């Protein structure tokens, strides 16, 4: 009998945007709850309590509090100059909040100050139940919001929001660095509407979209039989119950197939990530042994390793994993683990490349800091950061003439490597992948699966 996998530290991918948003990047979630904006990001993220935060501070890392006195004097002088000479009065609290955000702004795209209940919004995202649009976003240095991916069957997806879209205005208000995260209300009461101005590559003019918010209940696992003996499971996000739902759906498909499957196709396209533990548990369900993923950082608390326990629910039947440029974070962890162990063949397009871990540190005023503290590595020691997972088989673009505009085609999208200030990967970052939408890619992946099964 398979043993349950320990949930070490409650690590979450993302989303990241969580991204937090994060599952966010964790996420990665919805976000931008992870970066402080009221959106739907899941970002890769490790949530720890105050005791863990204290441990994080006491790690033996070279003295971190020895800030040069001259730098402090310069900050105070600038602060006083703004207070005394700026054309309009500036509130002390607002000025300090801006200074704190600026401290984190140039670190990397995923480190941020979380004001108020942003961490609570992340928890809602990982549970898959909140009021909003159902899209993972990442705030850019210029204030705009980059779409990592919309979640399946949500207002954002039905309105035609695509991975790679850039939201430049909300309710007619242009998004700039001076617009605080909390004033970007993508989330809100169900039944209310929000108007988005969106830039999309290949479109000559901005797209104007009015979308009604709903209670977002993300069904992260769906499945069906593609052909006799060949099952299909779609994972749209990694949430609290995703691993258990995956196992239930897999057992259901096996029953429909007469007791066992000849092969399984796992679809991770435009899955922005979510909880790392869910991705690890799914990998464990298909592996008998070996490392699934490791994290490495500067401090001992950031180092962790997750390994498989005995028991393969498919009894060795072949697996194909379908990915694209919208597959990020926990999706990349799952695909990388199965590929490195030779348990699955990855097909599709290069993934997003979100390979960093964010730790949420609570502050005494109720706010939090989301700080990048480690990187993810696949079982063979390869860093996911900015490189992503390169499929063993890159699928050819197959337009679907019966699909909606843009669906069934491949189109380039921003990746981690194209984000300003991103942490560089240890390997060649390569060319960003494409987002692959439509049924045509499922057909191609099924053909590869049948080939692996000897049919």
C-alpha cells in the first residue's frame, strides 16, 4: 500500500504568481493577491509562521543588518526633502509604504510587499473559491499586468483572455508604477463588472473587454476516455484537493477501461501552477522511487527534497504530458520529475520557466513580505528558472478552422526569461515557447501515446 507523502512546510508554487496568484505563483494563486493587487494570481510560494520567520532570520548567513550609515543618512535626507519640498503634502505612512515597495522592486519580478489581506487572498486562490475573474497575472515594473494564464471555464477564459495578454488599464484607469496594487480591483463581489484594456501581440489596437465577476470555483481536474484504453486528464491548477481528485479520476478511467489503461495523457497546457505539494503527490502516484524535486537557497531552511514512495497507480503504463508556454511553476515540477525518471514523455512547447520559490514572511503590522528564497531543480539537477521544460517532442502548430479566433493556433507569449529583472537560469534560456490551444494538440499527443504503447 502506498504511504502518504509528508507535506513538508506547506510549500506552494506561484502563481506566483501567486503569483502568487501565485498560485501564484503556492501561487504559485489567484495575482494580484501575491504581489499585493486584488487579482487572481497563484504564485510559487512557501507560507510560514512567525516562528519560522524567526528561524529564517537566524541562519548563520553573513551579517544582514549592517547597513552602511551613509546609506541610511542618504535615505533620511531624501525622505525629508520629499516631505518638505514636494508640491503637495505627502502622508508619512504612504511615503514609507512606497519606500518599502521600492526596496523589493528591483530584486526580481516575484518579490513584493503584501499589504493588508493579500496573503488571505492567496489562501482563497489555493482553495479555488473566491470572487473574481479567474486569471493568474504578474505585475510588471511599469505597473501593467501580464497574464500568465486564465483558468478553465472562468469569466476570464470565456471573455477570451489569453496567456501573454497585457492588461494596461482597469476601469479606464491606466496602470502605472504610481498606481498601488490595492487599487487594481480584478477581484470583487460576484455580479459586478470590470472593464479591461488589453494589449495582445498581433492585434493592431487595444482590446476593450467588460467582464462580470463570478464566484470562482476552479475544477482543477477533469478527464475522459479518448479511445478505448487511453485516458485523458486535464489539470488546470494545483490546489488543496487536486492530488486526491487526480487519483479518483484516474481510478474512474481505469474502471471504464475494464480495470487498467493502456496509456494516460496528462494535459498541463496553460496551467499556471499552485501548490507544490499537490504536484509532488501526483508525481508520487506515478513513480515508485526517486527524487521528485529539490529546492536550494542561501539558507538551510530554504533547502528541501521531495521523494517518491513505492506504488505506481498505472503499473508502468506509458504517460504523455502535454505542456505549453502557459505551463508554469508546479506544472513544470511535475513534467520535469516524470521526464527525468523516464516515466513520461513531455510533448508540446517550451514551458514558462517559473523556477523560483517565494517565502511569505509575516510582519507585526499585519502585512507580509513575499521574498524569493530558493530555486527549484528537477531530479537530474536541472534548474527550471528562466529555462523551463523543453519537450522531448515539440508539436507542430495545427490551426483549427472551426475554433474561435486565436484558438487552435500557436502563438508566442512572454516567458520568465522575458520578464524585466528576472533571475537568470543556469542553462540556456532559449526561445520562449508558444501557447497551444485547441483539440488538435490532444490528437497529436494521443498519437505519441499510442506509439509508446506499441500500437
